[in-house]
């Protein structure tokens, strides 16, 4: 129902640290792309649609403001976290 | 604390949906979930809204954010959903890195499932491979055989801010036109593409009226790596690595 079901089966069993780091070194944060000898390339919305089957169309995700009471309730009632542990975790919310 | 380990037991639609959703989203929020789990609970409060979200822009904003954090000199770790970056590399750079192809893959599955990680590659091996990349060794637009499953959408050419909660990141398709089978031009300055830094409402409005922020008159590239004549000299003049 969330549109994220495909993600349950896409994760690689292992990550190639050397490969990832070599690309990360080429990242330019101010323009969000990799500088390569052939010019600029980047991960685009179209890549997300094809690689992970995520929907491009739709609203931007907006995060609900979370106070410590609501966070506590969610942890205890929905995720079955021990009350004491939940209080400890949400103390700094 | 890790939410995944606590998302078990109980009954009722709310819990099962929350569990499913948590597992899904945690995949690309994973590293942060481990350390800031309570912060991320805010994303799970009203699940009825989830089906209408642009998950592609959510995931991409998160990826750009993490890659940006990695650009700081003292950063040692990359957070986020690294499968996305690794899959992207596999798709676009067939000559770099070791990967296994999945024999049972069919095009109705996400393209990441075409691959599995092979033996790891040393960074000292990859660096010279990147330094000597040629246009013909790159698949700028690798998804032609996948278009029946995921048709091209004009909104993917959107130039402007993507948003995930309070995080905002520029999607600058104009800088990577070859990935859309267009001839690469010398791009605008990022501040022009972003049209200043709009507030949240204005960002939402531009996204929903994306047609005004997609340029329609780019030239189709005769070859996958076509760029205007001045592009490479411009690029060499602005790039720190060349």
C-alpha cells in the first residue's frame, strides 16, 4: 500500500566499499553530481524510477512534528517497546 | 536502538502496516535509523498519506544529503541506502566494479535486481579506472529495454528543489542531459536553476506545476555522448579534478 514494496527485494547482499568510495570522492555537493573525465553525471529521478521502481509523481514527503509524548506512545503502543526504554529514548525529543 | 528489532508481535491493521512500512523505509534510511530512531518515527505517523508521496524525490533528496555530508573532509562514513548508489554505478559504468548478473531477472522487477554485488573492489583499482573513463564506456541512458515497465516521465526532467521534510536538494537535470538522450549544453549557474531559495510552499507549488520547470526544447543527441562543442573546455575550467 505504501508504494515501497519493491524495496524489500532490491538490497544487495554486500556493498562494494572501494567502488562506492571512489565515486563519493568525485561528488560535488553544491551541484549534486559526480565530476568524471567525460563531464558531469548524477543519480536522477529517472534512475530512482528504474532502479527501485519508486514513484516520481506525488507530493513531497512532509514530516509530522513529533513531541516526546507522541514519540513515547508510538514506541510503546505500536512497536511494543518497553515503557522505561521508550521514556529513556524520547527524553531528548 | 533499532526499530526493526522491535517491530514484531501485536495485532491489528495499524501495527502490520507500520511494521511493513518501517521495514521498507528503513532500508534507505537505515544508518540514521540506528542512531536517531525516534526522530524518524515522525515519518510514520499518518500512513494513509504514504501512497500519494513522490518516493523517488524522497529517496533522492536523502541520497544527495548523505553524499553531501560525505564531502566534508573529516567524514568517514556514508549513510543512507548504498544499494542505490551501487546499482546506479552498475547500470551506467559496465566496465567498473565487479558485479554478478542475476540469471532469473525479468524486466518487471526493479533494475537493481538485475545485479548482485561481486567481489569487492579496492579503491586504488577504481580510481585509475575512473580517471581513464571514456564516453563510449559509459551507458548514459541504460533503461531503454525497461521503458515498457517504467515509461519515461517528463517530471523526471524537473529542474529545481526536491524536498524531504526540512531537507531540500537541487535536482539539476540540465547538467546531465546525456542521461536523457539530449545533447549536453553548458548549464546555468545553480543559483539560476534553483530560482533563488524558495520557501516550502513555493517549492511544493513548483513541483506540482513541474511543466513550468521542465525545459522542452533540448536537442536530441545523435550519439549517446553528444555535447555542444564548448562543453568539455567549459567543464575542464570548472572542475577541481581535471
